[in-house]
């Protein structure tokens, strides 16, 4: 039997950070996420004319970035990187009401900055409104499904006290949802707004964004209900 003294010491939990530091982490993470989405989309179109391969490149880069960002920034801010996730966590009491608006504001600043960064890295204008229209009930249904699934996965793991699985689960979920949902799984109101600022493979026209965001909010509400009352009923929560 191994002596306890031979075992590596447990890594101490990060101490709580000031609100400003946590908001900066959310902004940085959001910027990194959309820079990956937009940047990999631009790179994909330069590497190949095959739309399927372009989507695969975009999906793999996004899934990998999500895992890294959540692992690195999760201990600092929670790494929500998504207003819908912040709202869902607030709905189950895991985010104080006073922090909802600052967190979402930080995310939106990050998404805008990250889109500008991606545009500039590839020699484009700092901001160019997308002309890619994404409209129609099938796409909106895809966004409802994508966001509901994402929120349900995250809340289920949080309620079960299995947060160590969140980075991998979110990365795998979004990577697969790119190809499962008709909308290619934006599943994020903040990133939808940021994508308006890049007239590229990953962009969305401003006229299409409000319906996408509405669908995402509906999906988030459904995800909360599924996690709280179906997957993890109150009596079995840890």
C-alpha cells in the first residue's frame, strides 16, 4: 500500500479574485474565442475551396480553443464566455445577480475586440459588417437546439459537482454540434454580435442576428429546464 507521504500534494484551489480581475478574464477569454472562430474561418477559406473542409477546420479550431480557454480561465472567472451561460448559471443560483451585467458587458467587449483582432491579423479592415445572411426557421430551430444542449450539458455537470469535465464536454459538444445543427451552432448571443463585425466565413449579417439571439435565449431557457427538472432532479443534486 502506498504511503500517503509518497503521493503528490494536492494543488490548492485558486483564491477568489477581485471582480475587476474576473471581468478582465471573461473579456480576454471571449476575445480569444471569437478570434479563433473568425480567424480559423478566414484561414480555412484561404486553404481550401471545399466548404465541408472549411467547416471542419473551423469546428476543430473552435472546439480545441474552448477546452484551453476554459481550463486556463475557469479558475479565475468561471470562463462562461457566453451571456446565455452566465444567465443560465444565475438562474440556478451560481452567479450573483449583481455580477450578471458586468460579466455580460465584459464578454461583449471581448467579443468585439477579438473580432477586430482577427480581421486585422488577416489584413482586413478592423471592422466590416458581415453580408452573410442566416435566416429561416430551420436555422433558428438549429440555434434553439444548439443552445439548449450546451446549457443543459454545462448545468448538469455543475449541479452534479463534476465541473472538471466542463472543458472537455463543452469542446466536444460544440465541435460535434457544428455538424449536427443546421445553424452550425453559434449557441452564444455574444459571439453572434461579434461575428457581425467580420465579413468573412464565420460572419452573420446584422439583419439576421436578432432572430439568432432570440432563438439562443429560448434555447438557454429550455436547457435550464432540462438540467434542473429532467437530468438532475433536485433530490439527486450534490
